[in-house]
C-alpha cells in the first residue's frame, strides 16, 4: 500500500463516468472558452456560498490580483497580510506596487492575529487580506469590526477553505469568502474543490465590485473591444468548469470525509508527548484541507525524516515566513521577525489528508508517528 499526501486518482475513479461525460461534452461542443459550463458553475458556486455574485478566473493568485485591482488603490497604500501563508497572498500586492504589511498569526489557529493586525493599522492601510489557512476560518467577526472601525476593505484568501463556515457570536453562520468585501478561491487540484489544472474565482455581494472584477478579468471590457480600465486575461476554461460542475455536487461529501479522517487522527494521536494537534476554533467549522501538527522540541525535521523512511509522506507548509523570502525582504526592516510565525515555520508538519483516506491508511500513519515518540 503506497501512502500519498493526496489521492487525486482515487477521487477521479469514484466519479469517472460523470467526469468523462463532462470532458467529452466539452471536446465535442468545441466551446472551449466561455462555454455554458462556466456560467453554470458561477451560478452553482454562488448558490452553494449563498452569495450574490461569483466571477470565475484563471487561478487563485489571479483572483487575489483582480480583487485588489477592483479596489482601485494608490501606489504605496498598505495592505495587511499574515506572514505565515502561501506566497500568492502577498504577491499581487507587491506586483501592483502596493505595500504588503506582514503581521503575526495566532499560534493555535495559524490564522491572522487580531492583536497584531490592529497594531499594524495606519492611515495608509486600505485593505486586509486574511487567509483561512488549512481549511479553517480566520476570526472574521473581529476582522470585520476593525475593518468597519477604520474603513478598510477585506479580501478573504479562501483558497484553502472553500466550504468552511464562520460562526458569529449571535449564532448565525456564513461561508468563508462571503464575509468580507471580496472572497478569492482556487480550484488547484489539491484544494477542497479541485479541477484538473488551474482555476479560480471571486465572490462578492457588492454589485459594483462584481462588475469591476468581471471587467478586469476580461481585459477591462464589458463590451467587446471597448476597454474601460486596465485589466488582464484570466478565464476559467470551459473544460475545467465542466469538471467543477460535477465535483461541486460532491463538495459537502468531500468535506465530510476530511472531517471524519481528522476525527480519527484526533482520537489516535491525542496526548502524544511533544506533539500538538490542530486547534478547532469555537467560531469555525474546520474543513481540514490540511491536518497540520506542531512538533515541539525541535523534532519536526527528525519526525519528517523518520516518517519518510517508513514510506509516509508529509509536507512543511510553510518553511519560511514571507518576510524572510528574498522577494519580500524589501518590505520590512532588516532583522524583522514575528514570534509565532518564526516558531510555526520551524514546527509545523502536515500529514496525509484527503478525501480517499481510509482508517487502514491512517493506522499506518498513526503507528509511525507513535513509534517516533
Ligand atoms: C493555493 C493558494 C493560493 C493560490 O491559488 P492558485 O490557484 O494556485 O493560484 C493562494 N493563497 C493560498 C493560501 C493558497 O493556498
């Protein structure tokens, strides 16, 4: 039995007839760009998210860029991001000549620290890009309170957490991505909803912003050959939309499978010395895109090597803080460090988590981790 971080083949095999029909239908229709499937997917996702507008695009990184372009910010305006995230979160900010301001995360939830966020707000702060990392919502109620107080836009980087929910203090729930001004999604194959290549989307309840995002993703035009603003070319292919239409129906099942596997890890890895299991925030409905351990006592790399010897894969998301990356050093003073981010980069380890996990596979992973201790 070979153990994988994700099992995309296994997931395909289960719905192969439906997917194959979608693939063939795209080949035969020859509507490779902006076929009916694209609109169908946008409508389907809007319904799933309970939001007014969904605009599809080429990938999650483009979604973040289009969102920022839609806000019409000025060079040097500041945009706050967590330092512990995938590079894409900050890339578009720098590309648009805005200033990424990196703040710390909470050591339990791995998500943006509200305290660190508030301290970083200046009169130049125009947007916050909270990330819902590993499948779990950031503390959106606190973020929106600060955003309202200071008049700041919120763009949610929901690449890893489609389908997750935030539970407000009054008990109401909203899907992540639909709470801020714009939500950004990725359909990279390993995300909660993955296509067979690259894909992305934006969501918003603001029709003006929706119009702008739509226009920017399409060369700044609403009418063909009539370019109102500088845009880009970012499209979800018809063939990917066809696949996503099939898989969207199974998204809640996929999330259920992830949660069930997470529970099995919780039951069987609980209480091990030097190992901290993921935290489930009371305000969040965690979808476990990743199951990420914190390995204490500087043992992370040793545990990873030990697991590798037994044929158990694991990945470090993320080995370096954003501010330590050569590309992003320019945005913070020399020697800049954030305490929790530093510790997490040295201690996190994500173990196999996907929709096709079985207890038999998990038992192997669990046994190997136990043997290390
Ligand atoms: C995957 C990811 C992205 C980018 O998505 P792509 O579709 O790969 O461009 C952005 N932010 C985070 C946090 C991600 O995990």
